[in-house]
């Protein structure tokens, strides 16, 4: 059951802005428990944070 501590560490790194390190730790957790959905959810949130950092402009859908 090393996946939960790794997931917790990934969340801490994510909240600290260390996105690459958080992704590395999340991948480690996925190797242990590839079917644990929360790990995939956490990884998706980290990627979204990285995209928001790379594109700081306010991107919105334009409804016509």
C-alpha cells in the first residue's frame, strides 16, 4: 500500500507548484496501482495546472 503515501506526496508537490516532481511521484503510484482511479484524477489535475501556468491568458469558450 505505497500508492496512498505517494499520492499524498504528489498532492503536496502539486500544491507547492512543483508540477514535474508531482507527475513523477504520480507515475510511481500508477506503477503500483494502475487501476486506482484517484491517481489518474490527480495526474489530470496536475496537467491542467501545468497548462494554466504555460498559458496564463484567460482562455474561454466563445459562444456564438
